[in-house]
C-alpha cells in the first residue's frame, strides 16, 4: 500500500490521507465523525464516507509550498516537484492554519 499521513487539527487527530491505486483518499476517523468534530475544510464536510480523488485535491494542494519556498523544499528535501503527496507529508507538519499532516507508517485500509 502507498504512503499514509495523519491529518490533525490543533494537534488532535481527525483522519488520514493515503495514496491508493486510484489516487488519493482522505477519510475522517470514526471517533471524529461520531463526535461531530469540525471539518478540515468547508469543501470536506465531516462524513463517514471517504473522499477519493485521482490527485491530491484543492484543499490539500493549497497547503503545499509555492515559488521560492517550493524550490527550497524540493532541493533540501530531495523531493520531486511532481510528488505532491511526498511534499505534503514532508512540509505540512507545521503549515499555515490549524491543519497539520504528519507521515504515518502504513495502516490497514478502512
């Protein structure tokens, strides 16, 4: 299975984002859904069903560095500019806003 990231809001885990054979899957944790937690974005309302996309998707893409920061990140981290998921895992543990994404070892698919 592909790479997996833990998605948090203010250091509280809300879900996971993972690479799949079809693209990218973001899914809220059952506990977050049951407790009616806040969404990571208005475009990703809290629900039990996963969000599947052939690519990263607008909300998560907007967390990535741009311009000179992208150049610096790809050079220093040795990550291709075409590896949006890799950049997300490498640079979004402390990105702008309340949402954080940290790499996880592979988890069983939900």
